[in-house]
């Protein structure tokens, strides 16, 4: 199963732990960082991307590839499950 976790907060360690556990179970898991979560550097072994507009609004620096709103919609559509934290 392909699962996309959307993280909006820097403080939600449970979200990353859940995504990591699902990945260890063999699922294809990715993270999308929005809002203040674009400032985070989650320890996650899979693909991580960040909303470009949120990165710009918070100073323009991010360790991950950025995506625009069209790419976010595409990410959501290509995954079987989308979990928003």
C-alpha cells in the first residue's frame, strides 16, 4: 500500500514514528511537510518533500525537495491512503 503522511507541526513525533513503522511493515510511505513542519528535519528513511509556498513563507530554506500545489494534489492522488497530522 502507498501511504502519504502530511505533517503540519514540528512537534508531532508520533506521526513520524507511525510512518516509519508502516515503512518497516513493507508499505511504500512518503512524508509531505506543510506549514511549520517545513522547518523540521524528521529522521525518516523514505521520501520527504515540502510545500514550496510554506518554505518561502518561513525563510526559504529547506533540506528537502519542494513541491507546488499541483504536485501536492498529484502526490495525494497517487497514494492509496493519505493521513493528515
